[in-house]
C-alpha cells in the first residue's frame, strides 16, 4: 500500500495572546489538525534548550504529534510571537528574530522520511534564515510539495516567493495574499480566477487553492474548478483557521477523496477553528462530518 504520510516542516513557537500563551506556528498548526483527522503525520522543527522549549514539548505530546523530529538548539531560544487581535478577531503578528526554528538541520533520517512521504508542507516564513538550506534539500526529494505562502512581512521578498512557487506542486493563498502576489507578478487581470490562471501559466503549478475568509474558498485542480461559499460561525479569532483548512485539504488530496467534498470539509474545518480560541482546538473527523451534514440541512 502506498504511504499516506504527510510531513510538515517549519516553525513551532508560542503565540503570546493578551490572555496568555498558546502553542502555535503555522506548520505545527497544520500537523496538529492533520493528527486530529487521523492522518499519518510527522513534524520537523527546532526549539531552544530552555524552559519554554520543555513546556512546548509537553504540549506537543498532548496534541498527539510526534516529537521525534523536533531538534534542540543549544544557542538559540524557543520562538515567540506577539499576537494582537482586532475587534473582529483578525490577528496581527510580531515575530521574534533568530529563534531556534530558524536553524533546523538536515539529517539523514529526515531526508529519507520526506523522500518516501506522500506530501511535504511548508510556508514562506521558514525561508527567512538558515533553515532555508534544509528546505531546499527537502524540496529536491519530495514527491508532492505544498507551499502555503502565509506571508509575514518583512520576512519575504518577491524573488524568493517566485522561486519557491516554481519548486512547488500546490500553492495555497488567502485572497489578500493572492492579490498581492498577482500584482507583484504584474498580472493584468482583476478576478480571483483570472489571477489563479495567470499564476498557473507563470509557475507551472497545477493545483492552487485560495481561501476567502467567511466567503469560503476556490480550488483550481489540474484544469477543474471547485467552490465553497463558506459556513456561518461566530468568530472568536482567526488564528490557525487557514492552517486547519490546509490540513483538511491536503488530507483529502492524499486520500484521493472527491474534490468537492474535500474543499467543503476544508472550509468547514477553518470555520470551526475560527469559532474557537487559539490555533489548535481538538476537532475530530467525526465532529467535522457532523458539522458539514448539519450545515447542509439548514
């Protein structure tokens, strides 16, 4: 049987909210959501050899995610991000520099794990420092490379993004990111679909998904289009909603689920996470299915 293992690579850190700290980092959020869905997932990152790192490992274990490939750094400290929420629960981030996750090393066992996996998920933030070297090594051996652009200014530039897009098999944007990237690439078009087609031609990536907040998402998959118009929930905060969406989408793709069902479930998962506080509420596959079915009945 073909492996359905999914590898998430990148930052793990503490999100510092006004009411306290919560475990975060987009790649970890994706890994945690995949684990809740019952996926075979491994997570590659690095933490400091400090008290925050020890506390973080305990939290990761509580989420059921393996810590086997979370490296420890003797020099750099565990990452932290200041999270500020506006009146609508939308988050803004202040990300500390030179965190341990900026210095992830390539190891023989992680290279082989990525080589044999069905999917490799990464974001743009991990490319800001030394971990970029590890990323390039993994991209060379991965079968299915999923790039979540997840823009965090000022830690990216246009040439880096375009390089990573060309090395990927699937791209995930939110609508704001799509318009920014399309503008930077001098797309002559205006609509989401036109920008997607423009980026497909420029990068040769044939799977692109764009989330549109409460208005759902659009998926372009090898010439076919799939849509979901979103699910109504009371938004507590948006932290981790896009990560949970991506986890559910990739899980469906790896399992070869019907694409309309996959984007429906992905949008539903994003909505459920936005309906909770923090990036990693424990939402199971059965809870997700029940939410979708009840929403369809209403």
